[in-house]
């Protein structure tokens, strides 16, 4: 009875908390607030381990973990309530206080964000009291801990059904209210028509996409583009009410723009490869897309900003997301002529919500954590000495240029291959420097130059392929790239912290003997 009462009380409290959050800010829901606080407090090494283990499902795993912990807590609180009800109610209140403090710790939080957790705790405590006292009164004669006004088991069952029904009803109302809030954003995206580019990107050159089996397309489809961020709930921003503020040191003409006003300026298209600093050597967190947007450098010049090289007082541009995330970018990098964009389109379509609709930053040559702010709402000019953005406060470098990397996409690790010609292929990137050469070697022998796909400019990756005459046995394939400056990718292996991983991507494979099996002793290599 105690365990059931604890679970039911937790469900009721969570339902009412979700309703309160849906009526205010979805980010204030207890699960989201606590999850965000956990992400903030998690050591960098643990977070990187989670990304490696769970990939882009890390947020789902975190959410499920929080719910599992809540279930264990609820069972324990219910069992405690049977023995000492006041203590259990006090523990429930304390748990609600933890949720409230977590909500208040989130960026952009106000005192109202504490209400969902406090409402949930109050409802949970009330439900726990009703269920436990009713359950005690419904015990068989001789074991009752209640008074003479006994409730039969059927009555207790009706109370359980009532709590479940009320929780389901409130949960449904919360879902509908939340859906109504996001419906406006969804409708605004559906109505949004991408402007025709003033400066369109040229077609992807023939030969850029090598079309090798096992090698992905040159332009990454939106649904396959990697996503790494801290948002447990993807912000759904209404484009009709969105505004961008530009202010800070050296801004002589502060700007406040809605989406229409932003897009009154020249709109350009540019193909850019993005890379996450959490990407291990050979990892999947890189993607290439055709972006459409307004040049950020031109917008800053319109606001009166001068880069440091021309005497400007600010060397850092701090971008802020609607969920409070801050990302610091070198002012010089966005004003040096590269295609740094405030993007509204991705591969010919409005940005997906998961990738920052309605407006995000894209800066070629820099890792995403210092350039690629999604759900953008504010740009503030300051200095690196005066302000540390979110990731810098968590052990990452203030500035981080993308490092030269090459990756083997086919054959896959531990592939079982037939002898003869095998296409070894992959991608290489060194954004804003370009890729000049890719080399492959087998079992530590001499490096062999691969054939490169046609270049689509210095800001995108290049596909490559090398024909290998595979002989029976176990083999180790390695790849390295040379960027457009002539610098050869280092083979020294380092981790992702503080400014990106280095090293050559290595793939181990086995080639079958001519008769179809592995050569003798190969299974012991």
C-alpha cells in the first residue's frame, strides 16, 4: 500500500507541475529544470563520456534517468509514510524545494519558475496524505491504525482510481496547453517563406559527391544533421514575435529587429560544414549544409561595431539563446570577410526547430560551442577578459578554431572483407582553410594519396576515395589530411577538451582468404 501510494502521489504531483509549467515556461517543469541543473553540474569528463556512449540520445537517457530516480524516491517516500506520515510529507516538500531551486538556477529564470515544482510538491503531499490515511483505515480488523471511521478496500480502490483519473486529466490538459503554445510557433514556421537569396550559392560542383557506397551525401539532409546541445526540451520559437537585440561595447547604433526587418537586408547562400568540439577522432558530429541568411559582419558594421584590428573596444561577441545559453565568438572572426551568417534556412528549407528556428548563427572555421548559437535572441559586444560564456566556465577554451580532420566512413571498423579491390573512402575538413590532400596507409606502410572530390570552397568538407588491393588477413587503415595552408594533420592523439580532438582516424578490418574463410591465425590477431 505504501509503495503504491507513493507512486500515485508522485504521478499526481508531476501532472500538476507540468500543467503549471505549461501555463508559464515549459523550461520550468521539474524534470526539465532538474535535468538542466544536472547537465550544468556534470563534470566535463562525465558529459563527454555520456555523449560518446549515448550520442544524440543523451538527453533522452537523462530524462529517463530522472524519472527512474523519481520513481525510486516515490516508493521510498510511500513506505516511509506508512510508518511516519509527517516525515514523508516533509521529505516530499523538500524534494519540491530542490526542483524549485533548480528552476531558479536556470538562465532567464524568474520567481515564477519556482511555482511548478512547489505546486507539484503540494499536490503530491496532499495525495500522499489522502492515500496513506485511507489505506490505513481500510486494513482488516486487528491491524487498523486508523480510527473507527473505517474505509473498506473497495473505497480505497475508488480513491486510487480517482487519483489516477485526476492525474490523467491534468496531464492531458498540460499537454494540450503546451501544444497550444507550440502550435503558434509551428504555424509561424509553416507560414515562413524563405527569401530569395541576393547572392545565391553556385550549384554543388560536379564531382564533389563521389557517390561511393557507404559514404554519405555531400550535403547532409536536415533530418540526419547532428545535434549536440544542452536543451532537454527543444525551444519552439514563434517567428512572428521573435526579436533580436544587438548592443554592448562599441555599439554606436543599437539594433532591435524582428524577422522581417532582419531579412530586409541582403540575403546570401553559402555551403558550410559544421563540427562539434565534442567530436572524437572519426566521430559523427560533423555535417555539411547549404545555409541561407544575413551576413553577421555587415549587421555589426551597421550597428557601428569596429573589429579589434581597427580599434574596436570589444573582442568577443556573446550570443544568447532564448533558453539562456551563451556562446562567445571572436569579433574579428565574424568581421574578417568570411561567410558568418545569421541563418534562417538550411538546405532550401526554413531551419528545423531542433537546429535553431527561426534564427541561428553559423560561422565557418570555428567549433559550434564558440560560434553556432541556436534560437538566437541577443548579441552583446564585450571582451574575453570581462565575460566567460557557458562552455568556457566548464573548462573549454575561450576560442577554438576547427582542427584539420579526416575520417574513414567505409569500410566500417571490424568489417569482414573479400580480397581484391576495396574502396576506402570518407570525408576530410578544415573549415575556412580547405583540404588540399588526403593520404591513406595500411599497416603502417607508406602513405598513399587518395583521390579528392571536387572542392566546393574552403568552408566545406571534401570527400575522398582510395582504391585498396586488399590481401587476406587483419589490417589497420589510417588516414590523414593536409589543409589549404600546407599543414599536415597531426597524429598525436588528444581528447576533445579543451579545444577539440586530434589524431589520425584508424579502422581495423579483416580480409577473408581466397577460399572464403579467414587466414590461419587471423582470429588470434
